[in-house]
């Protein structure tokens, strides 16, 4: 049976299943953990909070889609590869 994600967890639920809190934070952005009904912690998704640095430089798509990504030294068509499958036995 699949459990539904919730936005608020008790401290006891957090201690029993921290991965459920992490999944909920990834889904909702942040989750509140309460201690005796009082908010005690906020668990947030690191990507949404801007804590995970993005890769520096252009992506592979950006490199090959722009004119600077085309290599003028390549001339002609590549040779066709011949692959032979040999089944032992």
C-alpha cells in the first residue's frame, strides 16, 4: 500500500522514517517537523533552496548547438561500423 506524502510530521514519525520526510521535502519543497504540536524543525529540499551549486560552464547541448560547437576540421562522413554477433556454442 502506497503512503501519501504529508507536509507535517511529528518528531516521532521523523525518527521512525526520516526517508519519508526527505521524500515529502523533495515533493513539497519543505516539511515541518513538530514536537508536541509545536513546530520544531523545517526540512527543505536542497535543490529548491539553492544550496546545490549548478554545474559551471555550458551544457553539452549548448556546446553542440552553437556555432562554436562545430568542428571545422572534420571533413566527410564517418565510416560505417560493422558489428558481428557471435553466439558461443
